[in-house]
């Protein structure tokens, strides 16, 4: 993964933080995500760039029947 100089600097500074400092950063990020309406967990809420998959019709190819071949 190619990172810019600023991204390398951010990672290095984050690694130098104490555990309490890291937790504070995580708390601020969580607060910002809530303000933007985003959700940090994957799969709980649909993203703005995704659509829900509605599969209401029966799919015969998904039926679990034995397959006989010669």
C-alpha cells in the first residue's frame, strides 16, 4: 500500500500515543461518524453507496436436489 508522507506521519504519531490518547482519538472519530450519519460497524446499516438486495422470487437453481449425471 502506497502512503503519502502525511499519512506516514499520522501513523507514526498515532503509534506514539499512550493507550488513553489512542482511546481519545477513537472517541472523537466515533463522534464524527455519528454526526455524519455513518456507522463504524460493517453490515448494520446500509451505506450510501450500496443498495439492498431483495430476493423475493424462488430460484430453482438454488434448490437442494440431488444431481444425477452419467
